[in-house]
């Protein structure tokens, strides 16, 4: 499920960078499957929680329930990003070279934070959390810095108002991806 969310992050950012609304269909198919997995896993976990008597196991099962929800939300934000291409086409807008460079950096940092999460390595969740926290702080910082830069570009007339709106929405999605990754890291470390 996390792998699919990562794939959708790549697809979404590429769709925006290429102004390619055709990629939205690929993202939608993956997002539908992420939603399906979330529903099925959540249903299964709900049954486990009812029968679990061991407090530690019950806490772990509850953490997995929350983790799947956070992964699903990352998928939702990837979908939001991909769908911006529809408005880019409709409004005939594109991003400036500076904005495109920032979008590429957002894509890279999004992948970096998600690639840190490794559920197969039970020995390093605390170290993973430390790295995830650093990336999440970086993402918050980038969001603020890039938002200020976008306002400057708009004031100078380097971009249309619509591209500023989309860029602002993209920044919000980017920042939230970091928030959900941090939630996952914290839940994994607490297990």
C-alpha cells in the first residue's frame, strides 16, 4: 500500500511537471486500489482488535490501523496534485522555470521522506523517526519559503493568478504528505 502511494506521488508530480492530464487516469486507478486496500485492511484489523487480549498486541494492531489511514491520506494528496493538471489545461497555464524547479525539489523530498519508512526493519524505527522528522521539518520550511517566492513572482507579474492558486494548493498537499509521513514514523516507533 505504501509502495502504491509512493508510485502515485511520482505520477502526480510528473503529471504537473509535464502538464499531462492523461496521467490522472493512472493515478486514479492506483488511488482506487489504495482505497480498497485501506478498507479491507481496516475491516480485518477491526476484527483482530475485538479478539485481541494482549495489551501490547492490541496496541500494535491499533497502530497498524492508524498507519493504513495515514498511507491512504498520502494517496489522497497525490491524487489532488495529479488533478491540478486538469485545471492547468483548462486555464492554459504552466509554471515558471523557478516554480518548476521548486516542484521538482518537492517531488524529491516527498520521495525521500517516504523512502525512509521501512516496516520490514524492526530494529531501526527510532532512527527512521529521527530522519523522517528532519525531512518533515524541511518540508514545512520549504512550504513557507516557496509560498513567499510564489507571492513575489505574482507581484512581479511572472505568473498568472491561476498558476499561483494551483501552486499554493500544491504546496499545501506537499506539506501534508510530510505530516502523514511523520504520523506513520511516530506510530511505527511507538510499536
